[in-house]
C-alpha cells in the first residue's frame, strides 16, 4: 500500500482537544483517498477506537436520515473521556460516493430501504473496506483495542489487531431514521 503521512497537529474541538494526522492512500489508478486519525495523547495501551466512514450529509450537515453524525459526536465525546482514536475513513455512502449516495437518498424517498436503494444503483449493500485501519493502527504501534461499533463487519474485518472489547454506540432513533436503523439491524446485522 502506497501511503503518505502528514505531520501531527493539534485539533481543539467542541468535543475536547485532540491530535490529528492525515494518511493519504494512493490508489493504483493514480487517484487517492485521504483518511484521518483523530486521537488523544497519550494513547492508552488498549485505546478505544472508532472506525468511522465519511458521511458528509450526517457528519457536516446534520442529516436526520441516518445516525452517522450522532455516532461521530458520541465517539468523539467518548474518546475524549476514555482516551483513544477515531479513524475517519473517506468512503462516503458506504463507499459508493456522494453522487450515488444522493441518488440512493432519492430512491429511499420513493420507498426503497437503504440496502435496496444501493442494489437498485448496481452496488452491494456495503462497499466499504477496512484495510487502511490496520495500516493506521500499525503506524501508532497499536496491537489491542476496545472497538466502538455496532457493525459486526468491522469486527470481522480487523484481523491484524486484538479486539479485547466491543463497545456499543447508543444513539436515539428519530422519525426520519427509524426505518433506516431497523434495516441496518435486520439486513446488515448491526447490533442495535
């Protein structure tokens, strides 16, 4: 894997003060994705780690159609108090991209659930990958983590690190995302 790594910088936020480092993943086709590690210092021996995939609509715009922004806020608060890291992966819309995500949103507006909408667009239910997570954890010398997730796919995909505990992310449903959360539980196996 061809990676370029930034310097470490301070990141004061409304959730607390963190350190931040960027990881530029250069893909075979010459394109790239830039991921982030947002972490407390010093890191505990077994830090809490949240692997969070980019969701512009939820993370930045506060969309109520999903629980992504609330999960990110929960994770940053939790990590500030417990010590750990958010690994922010640039794989928008379960890795189908922003344009296709908006098209999936339009299909959801017409009655398709999130999985069926992806299928209508020619994608699998979840196109995300997690190889970059192990690269980032290796960079920090992290061998054991407490994983903050509701997604069993993330647990299964992290083979190069010992997961000593799975911690749930608890966010409340709202009228706009209740069926979305139910689909995540029933079709994607999320532990909600």
